[in-house]
């Protein structure tokens, strides 16, 4: 279809509009330290403009934001010229485009193999630090790439930025330049922003804006009061000859610079993809924000050969994690109690559309997560949905925080009506309700006990359990087998009748036939999932023997590690648990196994490879991997065509999408359990 004049007019209008909007966004971001849009939207508009400009080359304008490095210059600072232009990076959200980048680099260089340095992309402000005779001479912002602002006095306040270097043989004359990123950690940001809010000062939406605002303060004493960190990523020195980026990072470390934590020399696109996937999952755990990874040709000679195009080097690209973000109000923080007593905080959000779904709730993980971000009820928070299915809260818009907001405190008591004091173990982040009578836990414990893979009690679903706990018919799992006592009452309940009651009582009776391994799993001992229950059933054979076993004897069993052994001991040393076990025994449940060891099972995964993504409910990652290995299979770390199964838990990472793209067999945790249990 040919373009009409009408299309042209509309496109040209859009092109001009985009140039104007992007220039406005750039000014707000670089000069006023404000983000008017999120990165994802900015990049989308930027790409739209790039595309339109390539369709209308006649409209070339050297002042278009696509041709100029956005300037961060402020008139009050002295200007200094960079020895080498400070460039920007071409961004991409697609692995395919990283593959294109790899292909292009190899083609242009005429090589079949290339080494890349892949590094975390810190979300901060770039700074060039020039050293003469081993002393920091001046520090300059990127400015427009050619000329930057002299912020030396402020940079002197950055405590981890080396001011004097001990002479080293590698940098003979002590004249060199170090480029890197100035950042503030999530925690430092939250604390400082709060202080500023209390003092009625201007607050900032994110650590990057606060770091850039701080670097441009006119009073260095004020800068000194704020925590800034410098992470080096580039060393320029004529003394180095033709080196590689990773060698230069080593030198930087030797002479006292902090380099960006985690980088890898990747020798193939597969290794790059692996690193991308690894960090997609791990990035939340970092104390600072990253917005992606930077992939750079490792050899400086090859970098020079590739050169630059417009404002971007041809030898580097930024892969950004494709997180769609929206801002919404945090209406409340509520709590869920799991069957092991873990109390998990949940964000109750003002409903908002995100990646085609309406989001009302998001996980908040634990107390540390909330405190690191300094989330408070009433805040406007940033909610993100990346490769994961479950949305997460990743930050606060402090500009919108109410002055009277109250810092978050994890509750001291269980949210159930018993209000039992919560307990936190030294080496864990979670809070526990240890009460055996907590109705919320009881519900979850009974739900687990009755579930399909445990006792498989037909007719005893979530709603019925809630109802019976409420009515006091069920106080623990053993009460299920006494429900006959309430038969008359149940029959008369709304929604119940003779038939449904019969079905329930039948289901309960039938469940008594479930084998020992199911009963063991159903008890809900922490870390004793279906697989471990099966091992115990085969290797130990009865609950009586299990009760008498010592920690060391348990540890001697293949597949049982420290956590499992401790948890079993703890559970079986508790009198209330023993009482329940005795009641269940009395009711006729199977507490002895009847099968013999089946060793052929141990090789059933021969030649099969597994990869896990997301959190599993029944196993830790380590346990699941041990299981696969115990059955003769192999666990690999990245998705490739050779992968036999991708096992997907809660919150899967980008491996899922990749596996879908290349047609790998994807299974969920239940299917995985079936696979390991199926003899
Ligand atoms: S290398 C040619 N490595 O990202 C530019 N930059 O979007 C070479 N950045 O201006 C830059 N982390 O301020 C590089 N590990 C990293 C980085 C990084 C953050 C920033 C840097 C740059 C911007 C480009």
C-alpha cells in the first residue's frame, strides 16, 4: 500500500511532536533531575522517532534529540572539554537485536568469534575523572558529550572515589582518565529522601535523579552530607597500548577503584544470553538499581576499528530488561499466613492496568524488602511486570509522598484473631507465627493435608475448610477424621445435603488408604515435599522408626540434607505433633510403607536435562536440583534447544519466554512432581 499525502502529513506532524516531547523529557531528566516518563515509554517514543526519521531523511535536523547527546550542562559550572567524546548507548529490549548486534560486529570486523565484556548497567549519572601525576585533577559530567560541567569539588566528596593513586607500573606517568557511574543505593536513597521530606525540602522520584541532583549542587559541603558512590567502568590511558576492557578493570581495581559488581567475558551469544537471564532474576537482590546490562566488545583495538555512528559506539549495546511499569497508590499492606506459619506481606493497590491485566495486589516478599524501598501505606508506588507473571512493587515516587506518612513497621502479632507474637529467626528474613492454634495456619495446613497430591480428600476444598474452621469443627488435621460427629449439623448447613455429606465422608474414609509417603507429605513438615517423603518411605519405612532416628542417621540418607534433617527432628520433637500423629494412627491412616526399594528409578532421568525458573513451593531450588541429579538427570543453567524440560515455579524469569520461543517442553511444579514420582 502506498503512502498517501494524508499519511505523510500525519507522520511529519508526529515526527515534530516527538522531537519536541523528547527534548522536553531530556531537559527535565538531565538538568532538572526529574523523570517525566518511565524509561520504557521514553525508549518507545525514541524508537518511534528514529523510525520516522529514517522514513523521512529529508527532515534531517542536527538538533534532533536522536543526533545530539542530551546535555546535562548547567550554566553555573565551568565547562571542560572531554579528551574523547562521551557517548550514549543504543538501547534494546530484545535478545534478537543483541544477536543482530553480535552478527554486525563480527561482519564488520571480519571475524567468526568475538569476546564481549558484559557488565551490569547501573542506573546513575556518568562521570569522567581525570588524573594527572596520580592525583584527581578534575571530574566532569557528560554534558553534551563534548563539553561537560566541572564538578570536581563535588566529586571530591564521593568517599569511595580515589583522590590520590599509588604509582603503578601499568600507568607509568600517572596520567589517565577513569569513567564510571555515580549512584546512590536504594537504602541510602530512601533514608535521604525521607530526611529531606521531613525538612520540607524537594524530594526525588528515584536514586538516579537524586544522585544527579546532588552532583550538580552548588555547595560541596551539602554534597558531602549525601551518600554517593562511584563505580568505574572505563579506563583511558595512552600508557596501556592495545588492551582489553577486562584487563583494564583489573588495573582499576588494583589502583583502588570500585568497579561495577559482576561482569563476565562472554565468548558467544549463548553466554551473553545466559548472563542476561541470570541477572534478570537476581537484580532485585542488588542494593542498587540496574536497568539492564551493557554488552561491549572486549578488545580496545576492535572497538576502535568499529568506531561510532551518530552518538552511539558501534561496539556496545545496552540490553534493558523489558519491564512495563505503572504508578499506583498503595492502599494498604495486608498479610497472609502460610501453612508453615510464615507471615507474608501483600500490597493492596488501587487497581491499575499493567501489561493487559488489572493489578490489585502484588507481593512484597518480606520486611527487608519493604524497608529497603521505604514503602509506606498511602505512597504512590511503581509496579512492574517483566518476564514474571506476578507483579511486584519496585519503588516509591517520593515526590508524591504525603508529609504525614508513617514508616512501615512489620506487625508484632499474627494477623489472626489469636494475635500470637511473631518470631524472627536470626538467619532468616521471614516472620513466623509459631502457634499451633492459629486459624489462618490451620486452614492452610488442612488445605495442604486434603490436597490432591497429599491425602486427596474429595469434597474437602478450600471453601469447606474455611467454613468448618470457622464453625469450630476443624482445629487440626486429625479433626477431619472426627467430622462424623458433626454429620447432622453439616447436613443442615446452607449448600449442604445428604449427598454432599456422603461424598465428603466417603472421601475421608477413602483417604485412609493413601500410602505412607502421602501421609508423610500431608503432615506438612517443612522441606518434606513429595519426593523427600517418598525417599523416607522407601529408606526408613515407618513413622515409628523415623521418630527414633537421630540427626546424624537422617543425614546419612542420600537426598536428605541439613535443612530437611533439622526440620524433621524439630517437627517430631513437638508433643502436639506427636499427639496428632497418634490420633491419625488410631484412625487407621498408613504410617508404614509397603513397597520395596525400586532402584531402576534411580536412572530414570538419564540423558535428560532440566532447568528451573521461578520459586517452587515444595522444594528449594537446591533440593529440586538434587532430585534431578539423584535420578540420573542433569541440571543446566540456560535455555537451549537441547533442554528437555523447563520447570516453571512462581515468578518465573525470562527463561520462560525464551523456552516458549524455541519450543521447549514446559512443565509446572505439579507436573515435575508427577514426573519424579511416576514409577
Ligand atoms: S559503557 C559509550 N558501562 O549508561 C558509552 N555505561 O546509556 C560507554 N552506564 O552514559 C558506556 N552502567 O552513564 C557503560 N556498565 C556500564 C554502565 C554504563 C551505566 C551508563 C553510562 C552511559 C549510559 C548510556
